[in-house]
């Protein structure tokens, strides 16, 4: 690129700056400063400064901090080697949290992407597509705190002999069952009930993206297969699914990243009690309830390690896009 | 095209309609229950299910605004609503502003390290914020930024920058090069080109990013908990409602009304600006 070589390297300009300073003093410095292409840097500098201070610097410090003991004073904590790490991978609650995050990752991701795909394809065949799409998508606009209250009310529990006020238990009782403490019944019922809230919130997001991709498939392609006598299932299995697979993969990775960091729903609905703990909520507790910054740092680094593969994936995908431009 | 009223086709389509109906019901019933409950009398809420209003849905006397008055005045949610606005509007504006400069710089300026730095920005889009709190908090308390609005504006701006920069960048990179060439021939400086040409044609993209970022900050709980340390005078709605759930967990008349207060603005934004919102989501599908 011509512009690039013309402008010359910043390093080179820096060296020139030093040389000029020694030769010509302050006037030289001023001239040197003017010779740097501030124009180019000035545009990105505010963003880079903020990102550097709020994201890059703390990330490095937190990794460092995970090898030091409790104490809220950043520099007053004793070096403890891998003690915090031992805690992360042996403590019972942490193991529950890791297990729950795995459960979230599998159930949440498969259901959001799966339902999103089903809805994208099915809704294309009905006339009232727009209104149903809006209904499914609405939860994406509200807060997880709001959604948690919505669903806490759905799961509300009253003893068997009085009227139920939660929809789910009313349904169970109407079908002749006993009311269930949905958020207390450990370990599977309550965790699945929490995951349902997440699925309810994020299916719309997956549906919107997959639907856009589905509408890009040439209709003629599907019609041709149908005329050749392919059943709807085969059209879906052999044409639609392979064509949507790349988009579905992107959406699925987004969902996994989302779910690894899941915090609000658990914080509001159970605060990690009854075996519903997750990594992010545990990190918050270590930080603000127990003031053990060493352990909290180690837990945060676990999250980072789990997410790093997706960072690399994003960067690679971006680099490929740039290359194709 | 055959007639839609062909009975055979209609029967064949029943399973399709039913499946969609079930999905729609599961998605709408929880919110509907919340909305109806928030207008009911506390004793009715605790005694009977909200669906019992249906046989006499429109008979007066069973609904009132009492619960809303109760949460807005009694529980101080009016203040929290204001706090949420004070937090999210400036934070969104600042981050969109800074991001559009950065996006232009990354898309159209040539400088060393441009590619690597932008890769860093892309990578940081998914970084867990948990990695950042512990080192920043002591600095915040030293600078007296903890528990203040400027403190959380800065934090939200910085945390939103990777995504907003990426989104605006993907739009700006698509602007035809001729436009810049002709501006350069006319002798326009980069800043002038940016302000007079790039910003005006980026308005739709900036609107998407603004809405996206606004809803993100409005709905945020974690960053507010960490940097505002749950002080009631600065707490946004999400923090106040989370506290309400902890302290008044069975008072559904308060919880339902409070939740609806927090959902009202996002719903208005969503229904009036759905187009921009969806566009933002489609552009940002890489973000976690």
C-alpha cells in the first residue's frame, strides 16, 4: 500500500525525534512531535486508552493476582503459589459450579440453536410469521433480572392444600400431580428450570439470525428438490441443514460464550443455593462476600481460559473475512 | 398457487400451526401473567392464580395502579428508573462517539500496528468482565470514582468499546473508497472528511449500535453491582429489583410491578425501533 510506506514507521519517527532533540533542543522536539502522524493515531487513541486501562491492564493483573492470597490490598497479599488453583479444582462448591456450567453449555446451547432453527424454518411457511417472531424475540430486549422475576413467578410454589399461584404448579396440580418446589429440587430439576429461563431469553436471538440466513437460500433450489420428489424431511436434512450449518456454528459459539459467563439469572433466582452455583456467581461471592481476592482472581481466570478458544476463533474468522474483502 | 382453503392442505398444515402455537404460548404466557398480576390486588394475588381473571376479564374493580404507586414511591423505584437513565444515556452516547472515531481510524487510516490492534479489539469482545474488576476497584476507590455516575459511565464505555467499535467498523469499511479520494482531492482533512462525510452516511449504523448498547447498559446488573456497590441513591433498576427479590421475595404485587417498570422502556424501544435492533443483532452475531 503506497500510503503506508510514505508515512514511514512510527519507530523510525521516534528515533528521528531523539536525534533532533539532541541536535536542536526544544524547538526540535516540537518539530519532531509535529512530524508524527498524530492524525492517524488520534482517531483510535481514546478507544485504545480506555480499552488498555479497563480491559488489558486488569486482565494481566488478575492472572498475576491469582497466585496471591486473600487481602483486599492488591500488593499486600502473600504469595501462595497454586493454592487458589487447588481450591478452584477441588472445592466442592466450585466443582458443582463447573458441572453446572457444563450442563448450561450443553442444554442451553442445543436448545437455543435448535429451537431457533426450527422456528426459522417453520415460521417461513405461515402468514403470521412477523407477529410470532416478535413474540419469541421480545425476551431478548428485557433484562435478565426482569426475566428472572417473570419466571420466579411461573415457578411459584404453594403447599398442596391451597390454590397454586404459579402457572407451572397449577398445571401440575390440574393434571393430578403434587406441587413441586421447582427452584429447590436439586440437582437436576432446579438447574434445568434456571436453564429454561436462559433458553426463553436467547432463542429469539438465534431465530433472527438463522431466519435471515434461511431466507438467503434460493427458493428455486428447494422447489427443484421437491419437484424431484424429495420429502420435506429430506429437503430439510440434505439441503437446508448443510446450508445453514456455518451460521448455526457461529450462533452456537456465541451462545456458549454467553452461557459460560451466565450470572444474573442465578444471582437473582437462587444465588447459587441448592446446588445451582455457577462460575461467575461464585467469583462474585468470593469477591464481595468473602473478600478473598486471590480466589476470586483464580476463578475469573478459569472463565478466561474457557473463553480463550472462542476469542481465537473470532479473531480467525475476522481475519478470514478481511482476507476475502 | 392453489387455493389456501383447500381442505386437504389445511389438514396437512395443522401440525405446523400447532407447533408454532405451542412455542408462542410458552413465550407469551409468563410475561402475560406478570403483566396481569402487577395490576391485581395483593390479597387476590396471594390467594388465586392470575388466570382466574379470565372469566371476568374486563369487569372493573379488580385492577388498580396501587402496586405501581407502591414500588415507585414506597420502594424508591422512581429514583432507580431515573438512575438507570442517568447511567445508560451518557454511557451509550460516549461509547458510540468514541467508537465511531476508532472505527474510522481502523477502517481508513494507515498506521503501524493497525491490524494487530484491531485483532486485539475483536478478541476482547468476548473477554469475561470478571477479569477486570479486582485490579480496577482499588484504583476506583482511590480516585473516588466508586459509587459515582462518572465512574460507571467510564466503565460501561470501556466495556462496550470492543463491540461498538467492531460494529461501526464493519459498516464504515464498506463505504466506497472513491468517496474518500474525492474528499482528499478537495483538500479535506481526515477530521473534516470524518465529520462531514463519514458520520452523516453512518447514521443508520450508529443508530443500531446506539440502541444495542443502550439496552445492554439498561439491562446490565453485574457492572452496576460492582462499581456502584449497591448504594440505593445511585442504584439502577436492575440492582434495586435484585434487592427487592432478596428482601421481599414473596410480595408478588411489588415484584411484578417492579419488573414491569424495568421492562417498559426496553419494550417501547423494541417495538418502535425493532428494525434497528435486529440489524444490530445481525451485524454483531460474533459477540458473546
